[in-house]
C-alpha cells in the first residue's frame, strides 16, 4: 500500500480554507446558505424566532476562532515530531477529524434552525463545495 504523507502545510492550508468558508458565511450571510432566498427555496420558512439560528452563528464563530492557527506552537510540535512520522500523521489526522466534527456539529444545529436542505448546503460549503464561485474581479457569483 502506498503511504500518504500529510504535511503541516496541508493542515495549515485546510485550516485556512475552513476558516475562510466560515468567515465568508458570517460576513456575507446573504451570499451563503444563510440567505433567506436559499432557505425558503429549500422549502423551509424563515424562522420567526431566530434563537436557533443565533446558536448556529455562535458555533460558527467558535469554530472559526478554533482554526486560528498558533503557528509558533504548531511549528514547535512539528519540529519535535519530525523524527516520528506516526506521531506527526496522527496529529494531522486528529486535527482534520476535529474539523469534520465541527462541521457536523454546526450542520446539526443548522438543521434544527433552517431545515435539512439548508443544513446540507452549509455542510457542502464547509467541506469546500460552495454554491458560489469567485469571479476574476473578486466578486461572488452563484454557480
């Protein structure tokens, strides 16, 4: 079996991508799964009591903040683990699993707040399959 080597750069890149997706949803909700038009197009009424939606936003903020990489700390870990391939790989895998857990947790709360289809759309966006693409001028366009 071929050995897949994950690097710290792979991990940092994935954390940055994940944090950027969260940031985009939080800063531009009208252009993400949180858009009222997206939610209502998924056969779900916009909730009158937005307490559940607030919980989704709080979870997204916490996840985004958790992705802020303390590069000095992580670089120190990788320098110390450089000799041990298994420790380094297990660490990267555990970090990726944590990100998957955060995504699933946020999507579960979103399902209660805005329905299954919108939560699936959120999940898709956080896993990197966005419904928007960035055009050459930097603006977002619906795919």
